[in-house]
C-alpha cells in the first residue's frame, strides 16, 4: 500500500519500454492525482480513431496537465475520437464528462459500467454506503466509519458521470485502423477492470490490473449489477488471483499499467504477487488461530495505525485473504450476537 518500492524497474529499462510503446504509437501521459498512489497514466494511441485510454481525475490541475501532455503530441482535447476506460476508479475516469463533451469522442467501457457512470455521483454514494456496511459488519468502530464516510463524500468530486456509447464485453475486439485489441475482463482490483491486448505487437494496456511498483488492492466493491439482497459478499482477491493467472498465460512482451512504469516480464511479476498473497494468507491464519477475531482487529494487528487511516483498504486486504482461507477450509466464519462477524480456525 505504499507508492515506492525496490521492485521498480531501473529507469533505463523504463525509458526503453516507453520508447517501444511510442514506436507502436502509444504514448504515456502522466497526470497528477490527489490520491496516495501519485500520478496516473493515461495512454494516447495515435491511430484512427485517435484514442485516449483513461482520462485522469476531475480536477483543474489534471485537465491542465492532460492538455499540455496532448500538446506534446500535437493533439488537442477536441481532436480525440475515442475514449476507452480501463475501470471505474475516479483517478482514471474523472475527466470523462469534460473530455467527452469537448471532443465529441465515442466512449468505450465495460458494458456493466455504463449504468454506473450514467448514475454518478449517486452510484459512487451507493458504493460508499456499501463499504460502510462492510466495515460495520467487520468491526470497524462507528466513529471511524463516520469520519471515513465524510472523506469519501468529499473525494467524490474527483469522479465523473458519463455516457458509454461503445459498451465492451469480455473477449470483444476493439479494432482501430492499424491495430486490433482483444478486450479482456480482469476483475479483482475493481469489478470493471478491463485490459486491452494487441497480440500482434505483444502489447497490453492493463489499467490497474497489474502495477510494477505496488501490489494492486483488491477492493471489496459493490457489484455493478445488483445481485439481490441475499447475495454473498464479493470475493475480490479470489477474483483477482484468477484474473492474474489468466493474464499470466498471455504472450505479452510489454504491459502498460495505470500507474508507474511499464512491465516487461509480467509472468514473473504475477508469480511474485501470488507468492505475496499466499504468505499474507498464512500470516493472517496465524493471527486467527488463538481465537475468534474480527477482520478489523486482524488489520490492526497487521498494520497498526494504517488500519485506522486506511481502514477500508486494509479491511479489504484482510477479507481477501480470509476468503482464501475460508475456501481452503482453514477458517470458519462466526456470526456473533453484537452483529460483528468474527473468524476462527477450523
Ligand atoms: Zn484503480
């Protein structure tokens, strides 16, 4: 959950990877965000239609940076003809309404995201209410839920509503004049994660599905299509691990992520992520073994004060690993009288 790390590819490799992308007509536009993750990568594809993958967050400084970055490639916002979204997070979609209106570009996104974008910010408010219920069920103190709710409501302004004119499904093709992408749904980090794979060039545009410098958070998120009141809680880490295994099989030579530098050996990175999640699941099992414990208390044991300031992300991280342990039969879920769910060794 930090933005720096020793795993970053050396700068020379990053420059060479970005040059390879540029030779394929794909240019990184780095925009500022107000979030812990730092800058976000949008990708300009010089092709027909002229395409922008992701827009950056809804802020004046981000729009300014986008205009300057486009200008370096002799492009104006008004010239864009297609906007493709990798997933629903506001650091990726926040400028959608402004950029789509000024350019008149088509908007392509994972089909179930269309209703969510059309209903923003109400849909984001529903996501936040859902997150608050999850926190309440898993032992986060009520005062903390209230504070985090206020923070989330303030951040919603960085998001955007939008109209999807080109709904995409898993295994669809997105064909431009000079290239064709296979569209692949890769849920886990969010329910809408979508990657674009140009198998001819071995280039994948991956959004936050894979990041070189940090492990993507599998965030517990309200499903995009209403699963009904009795549906089980989503299991984002289990989804994410399945998504990573599927991506590992693809013969990509260059993966262009939503943050940080390109990835040139994604099977090695995925193997490392899978080991990390396995180690973390074993560590959480050791914390559960002495007796029933809530997910929030596990998060506090794991991360101390970060489990307070980042209560929902750390809770999502714990629940993801607990889901693995539940699926293995190593732990069981107890429903206690105070309404807080606790976990115990099986
Ligand atoms: Zn994201």
